[in-house]
C-alpha cells in the first residue's frame, strides 16, 4: 500500500519491481444513481476489489470508470460488484483500446 494525500492506494508491481503493465481501463454505464451517496457507495465497493487502482464515478453522466489490473479482476466481476451494491449496469466500454466483449462480424 502507498499513502497518497492521506489515503491508502494499492499499486501492484511485477516481481522485478517495475510498474505493472496489465492495467485496463473500462467505463460502465450505471443506472439508478441519484445522489452523492450513490456515487460514494459505488466507489467504496469497487475500491475494495483486489486489483482496482482507481475509480471515477460521474453522477451527471451515469458513468463509472475503473482502472484495474486485468490479471486480478475482470469487467464482469466489476459489474457484479455494482449490481450487488444495488445499481444496474447497461454496458461496459473499454476506454484504453481493449474490448472486454469483442464481437465478430462475418
């Protein structure tokens, strides 16, 4: 754990001590958020997931952006945490080039 601004943050590292390179950033469309308490509940729940490095919740847009180690958790697991917290998830979009739900055409 690393202390930043008085808060503890998990920073996964490779055995060699270099910064982890398996970081994924995804954005979920979350339904049912109506106040700051909702955003706080989602943020706290996601920050408890092993491998989550950062959570940004926007009440205005209904979006939750999560940066995480894809070797420790998955978009489906993160979505399940949001649902267990009492909210809905309408979709997940990869924001750093990786598509968590690829589809084939043709």
